[in-house]
């Protein structure tokens, strides 16, 4: 699992869960605040956070399809995903009745911005 730095926050390694198996607030905040330069790391983190017993996640034709299975923990994950406006806009393909989300998959990791160019004219 990749480590990704939130825009302002700690390095996130793995999702955390409460005693009943639900994603913690920290896990949801990590999903919401994940930097847009690491879309593939975001998807890896979500795969690890997803409860595959209640819901389902599969790949089809270059798309990642996710079904919540009606489980509120998976629904909390998809709500947190929608609140990450940059990554949601980049990857969202469609939503369907029954708690199904379809995302474009990516292996892209954008380089860090070249801060030396900012503010300069050259």
C-alpha cells in the first residue's frame, strides 16, 4: 500500500475501523482530503477500506465498479469519496440505483508541482 500525504495532515498508511468494523472518522477524513496527485493511491486505500463481505467491488472494461450492498459503512465511504471534489471529478463515470458507483481506473501519479517556476517569469 502506498503512503499518501493529505493536503494538510499526516501520512496515511491503512484505513482504520471501529470495534464494529465501520470506517472511523479518520478514515473518512483521509478519503475526503486525499491529494489529487495520487488518484491510484486513493483507489487502493478505498479498496482496503471497503467491506467486501457486504458489498462488492470489481473491475470491468477499465472501470472500477462498487456496490455498497446497502451496508452503511460502505455508503459512508462513497459519501466521503464524493466530498473529495477533485478526485471525484477526475474519476467518476456514473452512479446507479442500488448504491453502485462506477469510476475510471488510473495508474496516474502526477508529479509534485515545480515550486521553482511559481512566481518566476522564466
